[in-house]
C-alpha cells in the first residue's frame, strides 16, 4: 500500500504507466520550427525538446485537413475508414461516432484523468463533443477559429453564428477576439498538470493557432522576423515551454511522454499569414509532401534517448497503438490501421511500423502512397498557389486546380521536393505500389474509381 501511494505521488500509476501529453497545432508547416529549418522564428523550447528527445523527419498527419486529421490521431484509423472526411462545419449533422475508441477513452479505462484544452472539430452536436468521447475536462472551441461571422470572406457566405467558447458542455462566452486564447489554453493545461500530479493523466492540447485568423497576445507581438505568423509560432513555443516547466516542477519529467506535432501543412493561400512547408511541395489540402509531412518531436527520458533523429516514415494513425503499447493497454476490438512505432522511438529498430502509408483526401479519394523511400501519386485534381497571387494580411489568394493526368513516382531520398517523376525508370516499383493500393482500395474504397470498400464504418449522425 505504501509503495502504491508513493507511486501515485510521483505521477505514476501503480503499474508504472506514464503520463501522456499530446500537443497538436493547426496548419503549422514543417519549416516553422527551428530544428526543422526555420531561421526566422525563435523556438527555443521546441528546439530543446528535440535535444532532450527524438525528432521525426518523415512524420505524416493522417490527412491534409482538420477534422479528418484529428480523427486519425485520436482513433488510430485512417479517417475514411470511420467516415470522417474534410472539415466539419458548425451545426454538423455528422461527427466522430461515439462507438469508436479514442485515445482518451483507451487511457481513461486504465485509470487516467483526461483533458482537452483547445480545438475539437470532430462534431459539435452534444453526443460528439469531448465529454462524450473520453475526456473528463474540456475547454476550447468546437471547430476552426475562422468559422465565425468576423471572417472577411466566408462569414457572410456561410452565415456563421458566433464562435462559442466551451467549458465542458457549457458555453462560457462567444468570442469576438482570440488574442489571449493561446495563453488561456496554456494556463488551463498547467493547472490540469498541477491538479493531477499524483495521478496518471492524458492531456490533449490541440491549439487553434496558427490557423487563420491569426491572434497573438501582447507579450509576443512584433517579436519574430516572420511577422504576425512568426509571433504566433513563438507564443506556441512558449506554451510548450510552460507545459514542460510544469512537468519538471512537479517531478514528472522522467515518466511523462510529451508529443508535439501539427494536423496538416500550411494554408498557402493566405500568403504572409500562412506557414512554410519548405523544402516540400504544396501545402494543406493536398497529398503532396507539404500537405501532410509535419514537424514531430517526442520526449520521454525514461525510454527515448536524447537528441536522436528518426528518418523512418511514421503516420499519426500509429500514435494510439504506440501509446497503448507503452502503457500496456488493450486495443479496442474494432479494426484500426495504426501500428505501434514504440520500438522505432526507443531505438530497438530503425524500420517503419508499416509497409506503406496511404494518402486520402476529400471524400475518400486515394491520391498517393508512401512505400519505403518512394512516393507514388495516382491521377487526381489538386490545388496550387504556384503562379497565383498570394493572399495577404488575413485575406486569401485564389488557388488554381491542376490535373495530374498520369501516375507519377518520386524518390524522396534523392528528391524530397518532388520535382522529378521517375515512374518510367522504375516500373517494378510502380507495379508493387499499385498492388498495395488495390489491396487498400478493396478495404477502404476510392471514390475516384467508384470503389466503395468492404471495411468502412459509418460516422456518428444525429438524424
């Protein structure tokens, strides 16, 4: 009994299970963190976190858009498997099916306290909201921060109502200014850590920033060399630092897993109010590297060596089974797509947990496949800002649509910017990837080819 109480006082479950913190930004580019190449934004806390843990240079969001990406990381499935596509609008009739098992539900069943502070965006009907998806505490907004009447373009078109700020199931306020929202989310996070230092906990911090409209508190205004966008990233870096300080102060450092990543690449139409995916091609809303390849840092001193770089591909769908392995929690009975990458994180292997990763977008369209060092794309339409006038100061430019008319193959080891199609040079590689894609289409479908898929599940519906 005494040993158990001692373990709880050190923030460790009686069986030694670690605390878990997942920090998830919105529309942040690969090139928006110092250790991932940014030389015009100071990110000292994230840079130090990488020195203290591992940085992944081939980490992919589950999809290149908000709701789908969040569904992937929280359930360990490709979002199209569970019927989640695109970004949900306010008053959506559809949401994450409560029958799916979220990471919060998996950990709550193991005795963890659970909280989300930030943006939900998996359905704003009561039955789809966080308190019905495994979270004990919720503070934040139910969908993207631009889904409000103050959006200069979309507000009048979509007739958005006020942007609600929730505490659990109650609307605290409707927002007309988001200047202090990052600070408030951070303060809530620190308070949750302080209150649960004697219990195992899961803290999910899905920041609404740097999704437009950009807001930053006075303490970071004008601080970066990349304008308002850089200021916002600096405040997010500060937030990471405050969370790490709270962990250190409470003596939880050795037994807390902290993960930092983003939901998809930068929204390039917004020009100086968007991030950078360099050196990768395109951004948010595409299957190209810039759309889903994200900065990823994981720190867990107890098992992950400090200062390592992992180059094997990993996707957000692998996070839930990885956490399940380290906390020794059983997975739900329903099929998921993710596989544990814990052996990769801890240096027991240098191999990716998956043979291939599949890049879906829109309503179940299979755009591409990552297979080893190769990335193959199938014919599809995609959007680009190349040759277009960029947006500025909160107003977007106009995308043009491009038809990719034939299969293209890229060697990401030699050509990370995807400039040279080598499909004709490596026909056997193309043939292998097509076979993998056909096998996945049989399971999850492909609306480009009018294939339904035999293993998809329905989202939650309020009607």
